[in-house]
């Protein structure tokens, strides 16, 4: 049945823009499905539909419940229906629904996206890269940036599944933030090895391109769960260093140590503590940027509301104070 | 006996500059004293002399041991003797020694000093202060900077007894470092309230001027041991805020919260966790600067030596890697 | 519509006294509200009503659901209906409901109340106060007890939001318990400074009068979340000490230290550990009384039931054994 | 040689009472012995002598060094010599020294003793015991107090090796303190089961009579190291309960639980947390009394000195403030 | 009504074997009961039925709801009805239901059971026992194995309420696993005291026969909650040792220490750490077997499914990787 | 002077075999050197000499003190002198001493050695290796065992600097112990993947061959301090896996995960927890063997002594009970 519907290549209705009364005919991920039994023997279904802009509840009465039984959570679906407001929330009352193959969708439509322009982010990262003058580090970075598969993934990867920068491009944005911050810090602590700081910042988290899955949804890969991004980053960097002729042993150890130690404490997953100033700074600034991003998310999410305090934040383990006016 | 010696007002020989063979006639703190018994019934004394540049051992044979019995550790003393090299170390062989009253010495001669020019440090802190445009915060800082007793103490106070910036002027140097770092950070996180950051940085540790004693030697005061600098800073700031007419309640809470929370974790002595971005940043950068200073101290102390690793550092709980060449 | 109903000034029906079959016409806080959709397109609402004596569920069918849509959780409401027993629980079947303004209610009707007579509690606290003979401490306490706003708040404030003595008057009851306990302890440890113990006990938690809100419901204030009652108590006491002429510095430090250290451990929010016997005792007895109160609550709540063990207690982190007969 | 000296049965010179210039002829424990080599080939010995009142250093020149070689640390010795003052400390210059058999000494002379009269302590404990009215608990206590070996040990045992009440009679004194404190507490918390509190207080630490050795010096026994006093107390009480006919099962569990849980936290060695009010109170008061005793020891030790702060206390993990005048 | 039904002595339908469409007439535990109200004023009930093989949901419409009101969760019930498939799950639609007395059921029918034959498990444990040659340990084990009540309970007891081996016979299976593992370890570490290892393994957890209730369902007993199995095992073993003439004191301490220390760390409930090799090994292998059993349960539960990772395991605090093919 | 002495190639006197009165002429490491001043102006030196069998003190009077001033701690020296017994300890009274070049010594003479025959240990490891039937794992192991440099280092490397198996060959002995233990365990848990267990056991610690220096003395290398053996082992195994054609990805992940997770807890330096049974077992048995070796060392060291308890063991954090007779 669904196959006779002409499905447009691109989504043009996003969850965050739906309004009460609107007619919906578009693609979503089916993110929740609960079948319910009515007293009279019929059934209905409580659903949830998701795209990159957010999620909306749905309800499907008896007539479509047979179609819904064939669907699984995680399926891409094509939905027609109406947007209703109920109990202060919007919901889609479903008229028809059927499954889509992966060929019929554009994955990026269903994944959380970056507010910033990733091209510009990458350009600025490259500008920092251009400032590295040590020939070995310069060459090492070149090997990564000339590797197209690497760059394609680096542009796409998130920095986390949930905690911070948990969207496509999040890794690049987080990396750029640290570069900018470290650049300011180096102007105060002039004794720091700037080349080493820039290089290690760019490379410290690259294992995340394999630690996460980010085609259909953002999740941990099996390799990520088994090894973690510290180990994967280490392996990726060590392998490319071996391709730079005469890379100095001392520099190799310092750079690899910075990757291994960047979580800062053994109980946070770094087998070694940072043992020289550049390593300590990479850890602090990496940690700071992730926490600030989480706080800023709370502030953004609540802007315009009357609330003085956010809900309890499970990663920051505190409530955030929301009043920004001074 | 000692009273007939003409004692110059100023020290002119510093421990760190003494050389084997030199004649010594100068003022020191007696920092160690152990009386020893010889087999033949006589006594001798093993001593240590200290000034702001460091410490040197001393030995005094039988003839002066009666004079030494009258002295206590911590006394200021006037010493004549000769510098000897023994077992790879220098020592003073004491010819005469007697106690000095506090009037006869210049306390600053005996306390560890800052490498930087404190006048310049204060000038730069004032430049940051001048950038604060919020009228209440501006006024609050003015009240502190126009308070001469406060400023005299702020210029002198150390930032710690031992851990980091443990010298006269250490509080000012540490404060300036944070101002500089935070200034760089604010240029990346543009949403931050710059005025609040500058003000809180300048004021967050001012309780240290009462937490420490730094006239004869650097030590904790009884008030410092009883209350700690978080509480004392709080009290000092709250008291001055009350003198700024119409200081907004919300701003008062934010500023005081930043003082209370700047140790970052309850187990590090902050009764509250940082609850908005500026508070979190103050904590991170304060912490970062103290740790970097400790690492840099190890690097400086070991420069020119063949060592690859420092000794175990009790505050950083690790050894520091010392090779700086790249 | 609701405005034409004649609303009595005082509540006369309390949740804890409602019985199946009774007619209800009284004021409550609307503490829960969930709109539900019927298969036939109609709606109904599941509600909860609360007053100082407890909470009861409610159900409102289609006819009143429009009125309910206008209400928010937290509103004071005037309800008419019938009490029904259903599934072993009572519920109010709502006939009419409308919102009340704050002028139309008596806040104390909706806040958990003390079992004890607060007047008597205050009288006994005053008797302890009368035993203080040190003139400075005597004067300090006088300054507080002659401050009517302070006393009004001190009588009303709870000792916690949830954990223990979480009711109007809880602070006074908890304070009196500690006074009584400490009085017994002092008779064993005769060397203790009784005046200091009494004074510090009365003042140690007074910051709670600002840490909590307790007009409409018991909650943390923003000042409380930002600073906590240790800091607020400190500030209140320090300010009044400054009004006692020639208050001895040593006594000031001891008293303020007792406030700062009364949580006993840094990780429990005290920046300093108790450093002399009176400070240690204040911490122990404060802690003991709060824990005993929690255990006693469990015992009281379960009296008359067949249960041998309470449910898991989230603050005490254990189940409580309930069998009291021996 | 030594055997021809007439050795008095009782000590009459105690370390704490020796004065410079005095002749010494008495019994001590040899608590330290270091043989030293002189440049000329001869030997001398640095020693330490201990009795219940404290320790004093000793020195023995060449002539007695052969006698000293035969002695081991821990031996009881008979010493003749002279008291000398050297380097601000007293020392015994030994003229003769020889070992004593255990028959020739009175062990109690060499063990730290109680300031209080143990007979009176036991009398007061018995007065508390007499207040127990529950017939089973009354009978249980009787079984212990009629057991002479038990009572002899209970009067002698220390409450710890070093931490608190670490002297002969310490267990009894600590037990009595808790009884007195608990008696005051019970007058506030009237709902408490007084009989259970008294009985459990008397019995909770009785395992210490086997956990420690206290004949020659106070040390842990092998049984103490292997099992600890919680287990040993449990076993002793369980065994006697079995001899009380029809002892109620519920009461048995409550009493044994109080012994098992009296350390209060699993990480402090209690396999179970206190689960009812009496158990919680026993834990708190036991803990309080041990900590107060440690603090009072510091205060006593330093009375009359100019010090404002004690040295760092390894068990309390803090320095103690010593100024008691108000 | 129910009393006229002829109820077979044995269950013959087990939850895990029910299929859609089947008629049910059998005994279950009523493990959940929620009464629901229909819009039209009628009621229905959502139920859950449990036996040793697992649980199944049930639904009972208006006609039987009066019978259901008389039932409590935990009751044994006799049910007639039909198995329906709904929302991918089976449920029993109840036609009649009534309570059974404990005489009418076989408790073991309702408790989780062992996959292994407990007779064989006990036989193999006895074979290990037969290898013990030390006459005192041999005699001690004999006293336990000749005690029929003990053996009956030992065969039945679970090793835990939920975590591992949480089924009838679990204690015996867990004990046998450790015996087998320890036997392999002893062949590598030949210096170990095999007799002591075997004996302590058999006895270390026997307190679980009193720590748990396992007649109607597996739960902690009051004695178990109050004392824990370490204390109960200790008491049981100490009591039987006292019946073995001339049992050596050193052996007694070692064996009892192994029971006391077998949780390995104080914070895991052992008042003492393992202090010799056999004690350390018992702790490690006991811990290993419980963790491996939990992992294997996850693997078994998920065999045949497509999942690569288990759900988060609350005791192991991780997800388990499920792919077993290599 | 020293150069004219004929120095034998091999040591023939070992520290542990020296006896009082013996003449010494042999090679040692100078492991301690303290110059001392005599009252008469002369100097003497207190020394310590070490070889693979242990350490002995030395004393050198004035006549050789000039030679000693030229020596540094860590030098290899050639010593002539006499063994003296003094104060219950042996010491060498030095007649002559001079430095040796590294060519003149056999490093192995100065490093702690294995009690077992390393050839036999390697043979048995190879026998385990031969049992691996999975062709990829078989090939992988072959690549390591055919790498002669690897095998030479593997035979020599210690398993730790101090904690356990801290001697040449310690890595091989520890590896073999785990293989034997795991082999016994696998016979109980038959479901385990034996090939994976054997392979991971052999490879899990191979990074130690680079983590430690063990030519002159056993110490951590800079690479070891920077990265640790988990990371180095990972890199070595990953590199060799890449040389095995078509090595299955799932097997690669499992094997590498076992290396990464073998410390068992994040706070013990494993970035990931063991996530399947084989990984958990490797962790447990590795941990068990290291702890048992430490306990056995204490037992061996104290055999024949009267002591019942070892000194406090800093790694095991307890005293060990030494009585082995039963």
C-alpha cells in the first residue's frame, strides 16, 4: 500500500515546527510504540515520532493498529495524520503509517545537528593547524588532514552520546573550542610548547569517530564499548606517527602521553595522570569546555521561561541557576 | 658581648649566594638546633640558618655551645663564621652567634619573595579593574582598593603556606594570573558576564590576607585555621557590599556564591558547588593556575640537572617529567 | 462562578479526617493534575489535593474538565464533591472546583505542622538561654531574642525540606532537643564550657530561617541554594557579635568556628572540622537528633501495622526495624 | 652478678618523678637499645627505660656494654645509675644493669594506668546495672557479673592499644562514661528502651578483654587480630544468653544486633548498620566518648604550655585548639 | 464456590510452558493485583501470576472482581481461564479465581529451582569432604553432615535473594563450584593447606540457611537482616567446634577467621581482611564464582536473540557482551 | 691503583653468603654512601653494598675516604676488606675500593633473580601455547614466539619493580602461574573459550618488557611511566594482529579488550571493566597470583623465626599471619 505513495526525497516538516491543526505527511523515526487494549476488545497505539529537531507523541486508533503491529521501534516510517493539542502537548493523530527502507531516507534528517556551520569550524581548525611549526607535528597533522575518510568522519562525529556536544559535528565544535581556549592560555603561560598543545588538542579525541555510531542514531559502537576513545585515539595517532620519518622518540611519548592522560584522573579512565604542564592544561580545558557546554544547554533550553533553577542535571550533579540578567 | 658588634641595618649576604671559603657576618633565622654530646664530655651543636633565599647547615664546636644553649629555634641571630664545603654540601662553621631583637631585623629579609615586581603586578590588576563597567561592582572594587590597609596586606600576602605561590606577593601574582587567563577565556565564551568574572577573581581569595601570618614566617593564623579563607573572604566582601547603595540582591548572591563555591567540590571545602558558568570557570582557572605553578616550580628547580623526572610531588601526587627540549 | 460561593475563612475539613461517604466543601492545594482522554473523545482528570494533614486523590469527569484546564499544580482551590473508597483508597469525586487567591486562604493550613506547642518550645529554649552567665554571650543572645522579626521566623522555620523536622516549627523543636541533650552531656563531661554550648546550639542553624521558604510550601530559597545555612548563620551571628561591645576575639572565633564546623566533615559541607570538644559535641548531637527523628518518624508511621520492617529509607540508607514491644 | 643485689618487691621510683642529679636504683622495661661504635674501637649504648609513668633515655658507656649485649628490647631490667640533664632532656647514665625474671616484677608497674579509682568505676557500673528491670536482661548481666574471671579481666582491660582509654581500666572507664551519657539522653528521648540501652552498653565492648594483651604491655592478641572485638563480644554474649531460660528471640536479636552494629558504618567494621533508635544511640555515644577522650588528652598534655594548637592528631586527623580560658 | 472444585495435589501447568489458546486450571502465587475503574462505573483487575518457572500477566473483568477484592498479593490462588496473546505477550483471561490454604499447595512449586540435580551436587560435596584428612576438621564436618535438619536446609537454601544463585539449591551449587575451583588452584599452589580450604569452603556460607526465608518465596529473614550470614555462619561453626574434643586453638582461629574475612574488604562487610593465603583464596574464588554466575545468566537469558549487549546489570554495574561465537 | 688488580670475570662471593671474619674481594653495587666527620677533623664513610643476593653495610675509615669521595651511589665497585659482626649485623670494613666500568661486570650479578629455572618456565608456557587450536590465535602467538628479541626480553623482564615477582624472569613466572590456574578453572567452567584465555594470559602483560628497565637495576622506564604496560601491551598485540591475515574483527576486539580491562576496575588503571567471562577471569586470576606471591614472600622471609605476624605490608595493607603448622 505504502509503496504507491509518492515520497519526497527530502523531509520538509520538522517536529519542532509542527503546529496544532496542521496536516502531517512526512518521514520520522518511530521512537516509541505501546499497544493498548480497549475495554470493548479493540486496540489502539501510543507512539512517538522523532527527527533531528526533536520528538512528538502520536496516537493511532483501531483502524491503523494492524499496520503498526508490523513496525519496530527504530524503524523509519512515513506518516500521514493531523496535529492535535492535548493536555498542553501536541500529538499526531495518525491516519496512515508504513515503514521506509534506508534508501528512502536521508540519515542526517534524523540526527541532532550542530548550530554552527561545520565548514567554518573546520576552516578555523585548519587555521590553528597552520600555526604549528615543528616539522614532525606539522607532517603528522598533514597525514590526518589529507586522509579524506578521516576528515569526513571527523566532521560528522559527535563528542558524546548524551552528555555534551551530542550532535553531528559535535567533535569538531568541541575541538575548536579547546583550540581557542588554549590559544588564550598560551598567551599567559608563555613557556608552554604551543605546537604540542595544538597538535594534541586536534588529535586527543579522534577515537570518537569510531567510538560512536552516528548514521541512524547516535550510540556507542561495540568497538567504543570495548576499548573507549582513549585507546582508539592512541592507536590512530601511533599508527600515523610511524609514517613520519625520524619522528623524535621523546616527542612521540609526550604526544601519546597527552592522549592517554587527558581524562586527568585514573578513576575517570586515564591510566596515567598528566605529568607535564601541557598535558595538565589539555585535561583541564577539555573538561571545562564539556561542563560549560552542559550548563549553557540548560540556560538556552530555559530562556524565556520563568524558572529560576533548572531541573537536577544528572551529569553535573546539581541544578543550574538560570537568571542571566544582571 | 653581641651588643658591642655594629650590626648593619640591611642583610648583604644571602644563603643562596654563599661560597666555600667565604667569611660570613650576617643575620639569619635559626631554623634548626640539635645539641650533641662528645665522648669526652664536651658538646657541639648542629644548626641550620635560613633567610629568604634558602637554608644552610651550620656547626658550632664547644667554645660557642654555651651561647647556643640560650637560643631557640625561630630566633633571629647574628652569626660570624666561615663557609666550608663538606660531603658535597656547604656549611657555616660558627665563630660567634647571638640573638637579635625584632627591631634589629627587616622581616622581609627572612621570608620567601616573589620573582616578579609586585608594583607591576598591582598595576596590571588595576588595569583589569578599570575594565569593569557595572556600576555596583565598580564601586565595590573601589571600596577595597581605596582601603590602604587592605591593599598593603593584599600586596604582601602569600597564596599558600607551602603548596603554590607560597611567598610574599603570591596572592597578587596568583590573582593576576587568573585575571589574564579568564580574559582569554571570555573572548571564546562571549556570553560570559565579564564584569562579574573580573570582580570575583580579584576578591575570591582576599581572606588569605587574614588566613596567613607573614611577618616572621609564613604560617596559618588561628583565624585561618578556625574559619579558612572562603569564610573570611565571604565576610569581607559581604561587609563591603553593604556599603554600596542599592547593590542588587541577585548580583550580591551571584558574587558571594562564586566565593563560596570556588573550591569546586564539597570535599575540597566549598559548601556549595558552582551553579552557573562564571562560577565554574573561576573554580577551574583558580585550580589550574595553582597546579601549573607547582609543576613549573619543579621544572625550574631541576633545570640544568640531568634528571628526567622530579621527585614525587606530595600535592600533585605524581612525579613531573622534566625534559622540556622538543 | 466560583466567586458567588460563600467561602469560610477557616478550613474545617482536613484530609487526614475525611471518610468514605462524606460530602467535601473546603480549600486545598491542587498538588497533582493529569488530563486523560477517553476513547469516546471526552476527557477526565486525575487529581490530588493536599493540606497540612496530608494528601488525597481526586477524580473529575468530563463535566468539570473545562474548569480544571484553567488550574495549575500549586494553586489553592475550593472543591465540592464526595469522598469515595476505591481500590482500598479514598478519593474525592469532584463536583465543582475553582481557584482561590492567596487572600482567600490561610497559608498555615497547607503546611505540615508541629505536634508540639511552639509556645512551650520557645519558653523552654528561653529557660536554657537564661542559664548563660557569660556576659558577652548573654548579650549576644539577647540581641537575637529581642529582634521580633527574627523570633517570628525562628518559630516558623522548618529544620529541613524533607529529611527531618520538615514542618513549621521544626527548627525550634530540633534546637530544643539539642539543648536538652547537651545539658545531659555536660553533666558528665563537667569540663565543658556550658555557656558556649548553649549559645552555639541556639544559633548554629538560624540561617535556616532564610535558607527555606515556608509561606506556601516548604522549599529551598534561592539564597539557601546559593549559600546554604552554614554561611547564612555565620553572617547573621557575626553581624550581631559586632554589636556587642568588647566581645572577646577568642570567644568570637570559637563561636563562629562551631557554626562553620557543625556538619562535622568537609564532605558534609563544613569547610573546617570541629577542633575543640564543644564543637565536636555540637556536631554529634545535632547529627544524632536528626537521625533519631527520622527513625522515630518511621516507627510512628507504622505503628499499628503488621510490618516488621519499614521501607528503605533514602536518607538513613537502611530499613528500620519496627517491633517496639519487648 | 645481678642475683646478689637485694631487689625490693615494689618499684619506688617512677620515670615521671625523676630529677636531675638523683641516684636511680629501680626496675624498668628496656624499651629501646641501640649499640654504637666509637672511633677508637670501643662501644657504647643508647637506651630507653619505661614504666607506667612514661619513658626516659639512657646512656651506657663501654664498661657496661657487655651486660647490655645480653639484653633484648622488652626485657625487664634492674638499673643503677644517675640522672643527668642533657640537651634539655633527662637521661640515666647507667652504672649497672641486669635482666629480671617475670617473678621479680609486678606487671602493673609497667603498664599505663587509670587516673580514676577502678573500684569506684565498677561500683557505679553496678548501680546502672541495678536499674535494669527486664528479668531476662537482668539475669544475663548477672551471669557476667557473677563470673569472677570475667570481672577481673573487665576491670583490667584497656579500651584500645593507642587511640583512646589506652590504659589498664580503660574499658571500664569508657563503659561507665557511655552509661552516664546514655542515661542523660534517655531522659530526653523518653520512648527509648532503657533496659536494652544499659545492657548493651555494658556488654558491647567486652570482647576487648580477649582482643588485647595487657599483662606485660598493651598489645593486640592473635585472637584480636584474627576476629576483632565485635565478633568476640558477640560470641561471649550469645553464649551467656543461651544460659538464660526462655530469653525472648526478639530481644536476643536486638541485643546481638546492637553489638554487631555499634561501629555504625560497614567501612568502620560493623557488618550491619544500626537499625533501630537504641542501636543508633549506642553507636553515636560510643564514638563520641572515644573522640572526646582523645581531645581531652591533648588538652591535658598541653596545659600550662604556651601552645595554641596541638600537634596533628593522627586518629582525629586534625590539630586541636588548646586555649580553654574564655 | 471454589471449595467444590477438585484441586489436584500437584501443579501440572507451568507458566513458562503456557501457550496462546490454552485452557488454564492450576495453582499460582498472585504476585500483582491492581484494581481499575471503568468509565461506566464497573471495575476490572490487572493481575500477575507466578510459579517457579516464571510470571505471566492476567486480566479479570467485572464478573470476577468481587472474588479478587478478597485476595492479597502473595496469596496462593487457584485459577481457571484462557491464555491470550496480546501486544506480543501472553496473558491469562481469568474465569474464576479463589484463594488456597498453605495445605493445598506444594511450596517448592512456587520457588525458582536449580537446573542441576541437588542429590548429585550433595554427593560431589561429600566426595570433597571425604578427602579431608585432618582428624579435627573431619570430625567437625561430620557433625554438620550428620545433622539432618542442617542438611535438609543446606540442600534447600539459596545463595542470595536476587544477585546470584538465587534459587532453591543455590547455596549447594555455589559451594560445589568453589570446591571444584579451589581444588584446581591447590594443584598449582601446592603449599596450601587443602584440608583447611575444603572445610572452610563448605562452611563459609552456611549462615545463609538462616539468613534467608525460602518456604513461600525467597527473602531475607529478620535474623538475616539483623546479623547477616557472616555472623550466623561464625556462630554455627564455633558452636560445633566446641563439640570436637581438643580442637586446636590455632586451627579454630584460622577457620573462624576465614569465615569472618571471606567478603575480602571491610566495606564489603568483613570486619577483618584475609590474613593468610587460604583466606585470601577463599575470598577471591567465592567472589569470582558469584560474578561469573551473574554473567552466565545474562548470556543464557539472551541466547538466540540478536542482541550484542545485555541491558545494564545493576550488580555487575556494566553491560555484558553477548557474542559467544569466535 | 685499582687498575692493577686482576679482577675475575665472575663474582664468587655473594652478600647472602658472607660470614663474620671472612676476607672479601669482589664486585658490588655501591647502594648507599654517607660521609661523616670526626671530632678530630678526619672523615669516615658509612656505605652499603648490594648484589643480586641482597645488601650489606660497610664502613671505611679515613685512609680510604678520598677514594670514596670519587664514587657515586649506583656505581659498580671492586672492594677488598673484612667482614665484621657488629650490633648483631654484619658489615664490611673496607680496605680498598674503586669503581668498575660496565664492561668489567656481569649485570645479572646485581639484579634479583628467579628461584625457578627460566628455561623450564618457558618450556611449560610453550606447552600451553601448543594447546591453542584457533588458527588465528595460534598464528598470533607464533609471531611473538618466533621474534627472538621479544623472547629474550620476555625471559628477562620482571613483573614489577617492588610489589610482586620483582626479579629477573618474574614476568615469565607470573604468566605461567596464571596459565596453570586458568587451566584448572576452565575445567570447572567448561563453557569458557580456552584458546582465548590462554592467548590473552600469555600476552596481557607483555608491555612490561618495555615498562621496566632491568639491565643495571629494576626500575620504571620513561615509556613505562608515560604510558604504562596496559597501553604498551595493547600496541604490541594490535601491531602483530595486523600481520595475521583475516584475523576476525570480533576476536580482535575480545582479545584487545581483555588486555585493556585486565586491571578490573577503572580506578586500578583499566579504562574499561571486563565485559565477558573470560575477561573477568583473567583479571581475577592475575590479581590473585600477585597477592598470593606477596603473602608467600612474607611467609618465606619469616620461616624459622619466632614471629607470629609479619610487619605491616604496604601493598597488601595488612599484617600476614605466619604460623603455617596445623
